[in-house]
C-alpha cells in the first residue's frame, strides 16, 4: 500500500483519536496525582503534547509524501516510519517544552514525555501494521484513506 497525502492525514487523525487519546488520559490522571501543587496545567499537559504531536505530524506529512514520491518504488517502509517517528518526537518535545510550550511548569510531563510518546507512537505503529488492515480492508486499496 502506498499512502497518499490525504490517506496519511486521515490515518494520523484516526490513530491519534482512537489510540492517542485513550493512552493519554492515564497520563493526565498521573500528572494530576503527582503534582497537585502545580495546578491543572499538569493534568492537561499530556493532551497538549498529544495535540502538538498531531499537528507536527500533519505538517511533516507533506514532506514525507514528497520523499516517498522520490523513492523508486514510491513506498514508505517501516524503517522510514521509525525514523519519521523519532524526528516527530524530537520536534514535538522542543515545541511542547522549549520555544512556546509548557516549560518548567510541567516538569512531570516533560519527564514522562518519552514514555508517553513512545507508547502512543508504538501502539499506533503496531495498529497500522496489523489490525487496521483487518478492520478497514479498503484502507489498503485507497492509499490509506479511511473515508471515501
């Protein structure tokens, strides 16, 4: 299956909603329980990070699509997905906690970022490699598009 730009974006939004949100909610509760003094920002920090990861991924999807078109087979194999996941994670971390993000107010969220991101990203990758092909058979034949 060769994903189209539209298919990439639809799949990403679906995965962040179906996998990212349920995986993120326990991190919100954990943040609230571990740092009640810092206030509600710690509780919503993981959701903010998930939103940043989603937006960063949607922006980079255009670049991934162009890179994919330059490959001889126009494919996007798993090893490139892993590299892309690392790049997205690094950019999302800088955006979330560096230049315009949560900063030191959400130190527990910053410490948990690699675990949170790795869990969401890893489960999303596993879902794309197997269950999505069973649950949405048309996904493979429409370039990753879930909606017609």
